[in-house]
């Protein structure tokens, strides 16, 4: 089936999302976020997220079908994020997709949330799905991946040893009193500051780290450095702090991703995940990959954060490549690794 019509459901965290794709063409991408309900707690509350998914799912599903101008009966297969993520939130999506699969007598694909972020790169494009290096950066994950085949062969080259980049943004934003979520807030504040004002540390970039930790990340030392700096500096300097902190994070992410491209001989880089929406990351990656002769692809802003389109995209690739569907009744996994791409 070269142009399957796939409906994808994403509920791994605080977005209830449904996407519909035909082959590699995006037809609909509807998202309902509960982020405002979590903001007063300074982070996502699992129980609130799960209840929000239950309430939003029917209307999000109906709106996606309307926008795609298709009927639920037209869908060839369903795809759903089965992990990793918040287990209660995942169960809402898996249960919803499983019910649809059984009712419509259509196959279902439980897919990996991290691989789906990379698969979104295939949408609305006819570029060959060749091996690529992927920099996956989000609130819960910071990894450098060698993607040989998005539906069957993804190798982890490096990952974070403590906080993910998105978590670091959230924690520093809290110190700067910028609110939650921290990524967009720091990005906005940084535009008013001097990114060279403070020389914050770049974790795991010392020559001695280039063996075992060449592609790993650590942001704990950076967070500590920012915290200590703020203890001695008026908060009026927060624009410079935000800009300098952001520059340190982005510098490490891009430097290590390009190094992975050079070492593996793979001349393409995909940056995906919520932090891929960061304006400075997009700017620096564009500049440095151009100089290195590396083909850079970053999803549009609306496809960086969690969404159903990325889930449908991976489902479509799985169907088109002949992957067997999941068995009805498969279990969601809050800590699934990339060795499990399709359930």
C-alpha cells in the first residue's frame, strides 16, 4: 500500500493530538493542550494530563476527520504512541486507538514516541528516506541517533546523563521567574539579551570527554552555574542570563550533532522534538551545517512539539514498508527504548 490513509493518536504527555496522513501528505493535525492547567504547578501533573486527554479525545478526533475531509471508515490503519511517556496518559491514547481498530476492523500500530518525532520529517516532502543523524531534543529527551531505517533500525549514539535540554530550560526559567513552559519563555527573553555576556560552561565538551561521552549530554553543571550566578546578580540582568544560558545549551547540541555526522559519514541531520522550535537552535544549526556541507532538516514549528501527525507519519512508513501491525491488546510502556519502534 503506497499511499495508506493513517490516523495517528498522541497522548504521551499534555497534548491530546490526532493527525491524519495519506502516504507522506499531511491532511489534518489537531492538538488540544492542557499546558495551562499545569502551569500553576510549574510542571506537568500526570493525573491532570490523563483526565484532560479523556475529555478532549472525542472532539479532537472529530475535528481531525472534518479537516481531512475523510470518514473514520476510510482509514486504512490506526497508529498510536505506545511509549515512552506518562503511563496514564499513554493508556488513554492506546485504549482509544484500540477501540477504533476493533470497531473498524482495521490494523493498529503501536509506535515509539521518539521515533515518531523523527518520522515527521517525511511529511509533505518527497526526499528519499535515507540514513540520517537525528538530534532529538525535548522536555524529556536529549539524544543523538543514527537512523538507518526509521521503522526498524535506530541506533542511540548518545543521550543525556541527567536532565534533558527541555527540563533544563524549565528549571532555569523558574529561577528567572519566567513561568512554565520554560523553553518559549527563555527564547523570548533571550532576544532582549547579550548571548556573549556570560561564559557559562559547556558540559561534556572537554577533550577528555570525547571518548565515552562524545555524544552524551549533561546540563547539571550548567544549571548550577546559572543558579550561583543569579545568587550574586540582580534579576534585572535576566535577559543576558537567558541569552547566555540558551547559547550554552544550543552550542553543545549543535556541536555534538555535527560531530556525529562527520564521524559516521552521514551527510544529513534532522533536528526534532519540542526544543527544535527554539529560534537560536534553528539559527545556529542552519549556519553550522551549511559550513560543514550537511543537509539540515527541521520540522515546521507546529510539528516540533508533540502532535498526532508524527505518529501517523511513522504508521504510514511502517505500512508502506510492509511492517506487520501490532497485536490488539498490546501494552503501553512508560520507559520504552528505541529498540522497540513498532509494538
